[in-house]
C-alpha cells in the first residue's frame, strides 16, 4: 500500500507539470511548442506506465480482498462434511490436470459469479447462507480457488465487464428472450372532463444465444513434472486471459450477425467529432456527448469508455477556463475522471483519427447484457502434440451480448466521414 501511495503521489506530481504546459498554451491561445510537446509526450508516457502499474496492483488487491472475504464467509457456514466434499473435488480436478483422471472436466462458475455479485453488493452472514441454498455446495463450490482465479482473469482482461454491465449466468445454452424497453410512457396535463391520451411505454424483446469461444494452450512434459510450478494458477491465468480477450473483442466490436452484438454496433450516436478533419473531438463535442444521455442515466454511474491512447490524447483538452478536462485520481480505489466521470479503457475500442469510426462511448452501461452459459469445459490431450512431447489443454465457454435498454442509456462519438 505504501508503494502504491508513492506511485499515486508521483503520478499527481507528473500530471501537475503536464497540466501547466497545457494551461499556459491554452491561455496564450497557441499550440504547444516543439519543446513543450516533447516534454508533454515524455510525461504522458510516464503517466501511462504509472497508470498501468497502479491499475494492475489495485485490481490485484481488490481481487484478493474479495477472495479473502469469500473464504471467510464460506468457512463460517460450511459444514465439515461439505468442506471435505469440496476438498475431494479440488483433488479430482488436480488429478485431471496431472493426467491421472479423465480427459475432460466441466467447471460450473455460476456460484463464483453469484459469489462475486453478492460480495460487491455487501453481502455477508445470512446472505451467504442463502447463496449456499441456491448454488448447493457439492456442485456450486467445486474447485473454488481455480475458478476464482479464472473468473478474475476473465474480468480483468475484459474492459466491458468492468463497465458495470449486467451479466446473466444460465445453466444451459438454449436461447433466452429478454424484454426490452424502446420508449418510456409520458404524462401530460389533462383538463376537467377530458379523456386521457394514451402514451404507453413501448416494449420489445431481444434473444440472447450462446456463441462458442475456445482457447488451446500447450505445456511441455518437463514443466508438468516440475512440482515447483503452480500449474493450476498457470492454467487459470492463461485460459482466463485468452477467453477474456477473445470475448471482450466481441462485446466491443461484434456485429450481432453470427457473433455477439458489441457496443459499437448497438449504441446510437451522441455527437459527431468536429468536421473538417478526423482526430481530437472538441470540448463542445464532448459536452454534446454527455448531454445526449438522459439525466437519470448520467446520475446512475455513467462512465467514459475508450482506448488508452485516446485517453492520452484527451489529456491535452481544456475547458472554457483553460483547465484540463482529465483529472487523475489522488486516492487509491477511486477512478481517474474525465469531465467529472470515471474512465474505463479497452484496447478493442476504435482509435482516434480514422474516418467513420467510433472511438469514444459514454453513459450507463448496465443496459448492456452479457449472457454466460454456466459451464466452462476444460479438456486435456496427450496425443494432439505427441511428437513434440507437449500436453494440450482446451477451454471452451459460451457467451452472448446485446443492448437491452434501447432508450439511450449510453451513446457514442462518431468520427466524420472525411
């Protein structure tokens, strides 16, 4: 924590130096000089590096705290025979990984998803007892450490999952219908004896399917025989990271045709970047973006969503008083802010500077649904790469995504066509 505090303080000092350059140039109504630009870029690179390190350590601390909380709660409510059953199942999975069991293993992560949601909602005690009733210890608490690690990496490597989207975890993979609201009802003043005009909300539905995503990794037999290697941790990290990255690409850019529907395809346009040239949006463009989203959504944890490089470029923008629009967090656990709203970054969002792209999104993303099928199947093959003396593992998960709230909970910035 002391190390992180020093990183935050160091980043704040670096930003103060960079913001002075931007404010001075804006006050004098000019661009940065070549020397100032070089210095600003150098400070920006340092800020990016510190941001990455702070985010990595903070996420790790948050995951550790959640997992410690879960272990503590489960330990208080699980009976001895249930704990022993859980241990047996953990051992079965470890034997499977070492090649001493079967060729496939189904991991049910519904309980882990429910557990994470419960902890983040502040659940404890009786709330966790209710969770036990719902997920059943024998099936729902299987291989908890491996599953938590895999689920953690799945979230960390998906910017969309960190946006506060709604995640549905289902038992099977059959298609499910979810009701949508396309417009809200309205009220109006009515004169005495005058009939009320109908202004009902409009409803529709979307169907969430289950697209299959897989990852194949290979490990040498020498590594498997090295007892000093945390093989379960290695597999959880690599499988979770790969599945997180692959599915996140779909959640951002998917067309909805033979693939999940991504945010870029689903969201409406809140503003178009300044015409005449692609590149940085103006301050006015960004104000338009914010106010294109209704007040109730802005008040419900609205966030910016963009690429890291885009955020770096936006650090140069100032408001009408020549103050930078980006505000670095000065407290651990609190997000950086841009124009007063938290920022989440993702490498799959389009870059600035290309015609007709969608590089910035803003709003309340809880109206975007991700559907996960509850089982991740892990399979082992000693034959696939036999000639290379490698053991292969394949992990398969099924998921889908769609925008359910069609009333404008979030919008995107569109680059001009030329």
